[in-house]
C-alpha cells in the first residue's frame, strides 16, 4: 500500500517540535536538513511550512547580515496561540449569535410558507455563515495541533511506548540466550521458529 504523506497541519506541528526540543536558532538551510531526517517533512515544503508559522506568530524571524534566522520558544508560542484562539473563539461566538438571529428571521418569514425575496436573501446569508463557522472551527483545530502542551504530551506518550517496546526486546533477548544455553539451539533456528526478524533490535 502507498504510504500516506503528512498533512499540512502535521508538518506544522512537527516543525514546531524541532524548535521546542532544541530551543535553538536556525537558518532555513539548517531546517531543510533537519526536518526531512528527523521529522519526515520533505525539504521542498519546509519553506512554505516555516512561512505559515511565521505568519501566524508561532515562529520568530530576524535578518542578521545577509542571513535570516528562525526560532520559537514554547512560552512565546503558547501566548501567541492563546491570543489567536481567543480571537477565533470570539469570531465564532459572534457568528453563532448572528446565525441564531437569522434562523429566527427565517422562521418568521416562513409563516404562511410564502417564498419571499427576503426569505431567499436570509437563507443565502445563513448558508454563508454556516460556511464561515466551519472555516473558523477548522482554524481553531489547526492552532490546537501546535499547542506546546499537546506536543509535550505526545512526546511523553512516545517515550513510554519506546521504553515498553525496549523492555519487551530485552525480555526476548534474555529468552533467546536462555534457550541457546539450555538446549544448544542456534540463534537462526530460534528466530525462524518464533518468527523473529533478522534485524530485530532495540528502538533508538
């Protein structure tokens, strides 16, 4: 099956991890080397992803001499995300209020089932508001994906899963060692019998 590529938001989230994990300052060429290797982001899309984060105030940038430098710290990104979330939530609340008022106007215009020009205009405006509301919801989700707290939670979950996998790997190696000593089995025979791949090893 064809491997599914990362979505735009997944790329944004993973790029924020580079800054949060290292707490370092980078040039574009540095990110273009690190992102594909460590985060699975194609080098061709790095500039676009980075610019979108700069535009949203998630990543800071400054020109020093002839070079542009980029950095982002969790505290700054968290404040920027909170401000944007508050702004979007305010817009969403306002949109919902207007939608409710329009819905009442439509219900009033429907009395007698007459198809009036007023009702048609209200229906059109309601449809536009519904579309705007969905767009705002999608943008809210986008900012939640770049939440430093969410990224840290994911990092901790990955760490626990990795430690658990390596404990099981350790147990398997111990059992293989015991079987070789106890029964004189060759390692390749043990691997074949129990379906253990040749490249079986600890997770780095």
